């Protein structure tokens, strides 16, 4: 802690009557010149809302003092018993003798009492501090600039002492403010979904369901696990005007009967077969057919209110035109991924009438009519079954492995770490975790074409305190449905890392998004946005000496990779934009090949550069590991400490 030995004041703990708390449960805190860190490391309070380094009280050479909020929760400063200012993370305010600091609004109150000689110095009737050498003729504006410079220098030193990321905080704090991808770059990235109750900046470039299902849709395929028809129709009235709607879902028989009561005449419901016990149809996607082409959306939200309003979620979307007649038999990797997956759903064929095509049979092969050559992602699907032979590489983590094995990555990703972030944890063992990590670590380095090597994974997972203090309180925990027997396995302790999303304003919006990535600093080797949680059911488990992959559930995700293809103009089904040819960078000299670079919101690279693709990863990288006091959320535990709504769990 950067302080001098000179004591200039004290923080006095107060009770509810704003009188000094004499119970001795919380001691006085001495304040010296320089930087004084306050938090659970200094004050004996176990409340996890209080960070270990919650605030700094900084005392300058002239004995003036200010409070800087270091933690994620707001702090209130009030004077003369009146609330004066709520400070958010990163904000600061000058304090004076007698001011009260509420470390958590309404809780843990401390009064700042300056020592007598300090009060005399700051009294307006007393002589101001003597001018230092060179101050006599210093203009007022220069004095202000000097003070700002001193403040910034103190802040920089404080960050170094706390071992925080050394990059410019202006690029990371509220970083999503600057995420405004051009129309041409939208298909190459993904977007977060809007969350109610957040600051407006936190929803920059975020999307709602009405932003997605729009325009003259003639056929809609809605693929999901949970579907609330009443909410869906109210949130997206345009659905009533679509001639053909197919809902592929995973609802139970009881819920299915209720859905049918509310469906429109032109809607068809289909629940894909689940040949292996404990599987689900869990994929979350939309396929919207327009007279101009098709819009494909892969996302992470159930079709229910809370998922589209209260959670941290992600969504990728791209529009594709119809194929030219001379290209009908041409296919891409994306098209193969798509047709393989849709064919596995086996929905009942039905007849549709389309402009210029007349009556046609609507099945999975209908989607071969579109030109996917501009796709910058690959689809990673899972379908239930015992997959053998060549099919073992078509699904689950083996599909991801097979694609990554053929990819060349920058040498900076050799043995770089992995992130698994999801909202439900299966029953796992160390053998399967090694199998999964091997797939996630596939790929070769561009300098020697050798394998990248295994990466050490961390699991980003909300703590009990994250759930309790979330926008929904404990109710948010119902969408993080993992039991103690899965979460509290001893071998998992080394993997736990915190959900911290200050830069996207989503610390309190509990994640339902699922993401997997390999990274180095703020650079990403690859990134997967998916419906798949961390489970054998979703990703598959190798059997029979690695000759068979057993998967229980349907899942779908999009894999972002560095690309050597530049897409000059993005096609749109709802705007007057025509597709253009893709520009493939020559790879005759591999070392000169120009590839796109995937980065996070906190990267120093600018998204305006044509070869930089910014992905709005909602959590901070690298993540903080759990402390000894952090407890991973389990939904079948009892929690008696009341949440933000005064509720207990269950």
C-alpha cells in the first residue's frame, strides 16, 4: 500500500443511528497520506458484496482526500446526513471531514474524521497551503492540468500495485460503448442480447427478438428447447403474418399439449426423436426464408421472457442469397454442416408455395438452394446417437477437433489457456475432461506447423453471491440448474473462475450464454458461441477404444476462426444490398498471407481495421480464479442469506 507514515485521519464505523459503533465488531481504520486500500482484506466483514479491494481513500500532499471505487458494487458518499453521490466502479469523489462512506449502499457506514491539524488546514478562514516552488506564477488552468496529471499518476501506480491488467483502462472500462460493427462486419462477429435494467451504454449494438424476425418472411423455422407461445407472439407480432412456421422444440409432453392450444393454424410443431435416455433437443436457432434469400440465426436463449430480457445471452446472424442456376451443385463447409444437421432433425415434410418456385416440398435439402460461400463461421452441431466411422468427426467435440486440426494459428497460442463458460454442468470425470481438452487444444502453429499443445482450461461460473446479488436475485439460479453432486466434485476446484463482466455492464445479468475459446491476452485463436453446456450429453463421450462417440442431445453452435477471405459487402434479406464477390487473399506465400485477427472488446486494436474482428466476449479475460471464500452456485442447496429482493432459496 502506497502510504506515508503520517496519519491524517480515521474512518469511524457507524451504527444505524449514524453514531459510532462501539460494539468493537468493526474497528476504526487509520488513514495516512497516499493510497489507503479498504475492503475485506482490511475490514473484518464476510459479506461477498464487499470486494477484497473495495475502495481506495487517496490523500494528497495538500491533505485533500478522495474516494476511488475499485470493486464492482456502487458506493455512496453523503454529507450532513444526506445522500450526495452514488459512485460506480472506477468513479471517484473528493471527501471532507464528516462525510460518510456507505461501502454498500445502506450498509457498512464509515465517517471520515480528519485530524485537528488537517481540519485547520482545510478551513476556509485559514491560510491555504503554501505554494511550492514554481507555483507563484502558475496560471489556474496549468494548476488544474497538473492536479489531473498527479491524479492519473496515482491511479496508474495503484493499478500496478493491485496487479491489474496493465492496458489502458479507457479501452476496457465500459468497452462495449465502442462496439459498433459496420453492416459488413456483423456476419463476422456476434452480438449480445438486450438486458432490461442496465445502463444504456451496456446495450450498445445489442439485439432483441424483434430486431431479428423482421421483414417479409415467407417460412420460419424456430428451433429451441423451451417455447412460450404467448410471450413469443407478443414480443414478435410479425410471426402472425408468416405463412408457414415450423417450431422444432424440446418441451415435455405436458408443455407440448399447452403449446398446441395456443398455436395458429399454419404452425407445425415437431419434437425430434431422442433415442438415448436423458437427452434433449437443446439447439437454439432460427431459419427465416425470404423472397430474397435466407437468414440464419444461432443464439443461446430459450423462447421465453426471462431469457430475452434478464440474462446475458449471445446471437449470431447472417443473410445468404439464392444460388445462381449454374452454382446449384456447389457446396461449402458451412452448407455441409447445415444440411447434415437439419437432416438429422427429420421434421415432417410439408408443401409450401413460393414466388417464382411454385409449390415445393419443404425439407432439409431445400436449404441447398442458398449460396453460403460468404459464411465466415462453421457450424458445430450435436445429434444423439452412437456415431462411428466417418460420422465420428461430424458431431460434438470431435467435429470441433476435426476442424481445428486443419487450422493454422499464430504462434502466440502455443499452450495458451482455454475458457469453458456455460450455464449447466453435467456429471463429469477427469478422464472426460482430458478428452475434451484435447479436442479444444487442436490446431497447429504458423511458424513450425507443430501442434499448439494442450491449454489449461478454466471454467467461468457464477458464485452463490453472483446469483444472490443478480438482477433477479436467487430466481436467476433456476436457469443455472446444476446440482451439488455435479458442482462440488473435488477435482473441479482447480478450474473455477469468476463471472466478471464490468466492461459489458453485465456483472448482475446472470449468464445463460455458452462460450468456449482459446486466448492469449485479448487475442482469440478461435471462439465458439453455442447452445452446448459442459456435459457428455451435449458434446459426446468416446467409447470402444475411441472408435465410437455417444451423444444424447441436439446442440448447435457457430465457430469463429481467423479467415483469409475478405467480404466486401454483406448481403441482406431486409435491406437493399446486393451480394458481391468475396476476395480471397493469395496464400501462395504462406508467410505473407493476411488473415483476420480475432480480439475482445478490451483489445487495443481498432475494429475499424479491415483485418480485425472484435467479438463482444461478455466476461473479462483473463478471468479471476475463485478465492477460498467463493462458492460455486448449486441449485439444490439452501441459501438463507436474503437476496436483493429479500428472498431466500429455495
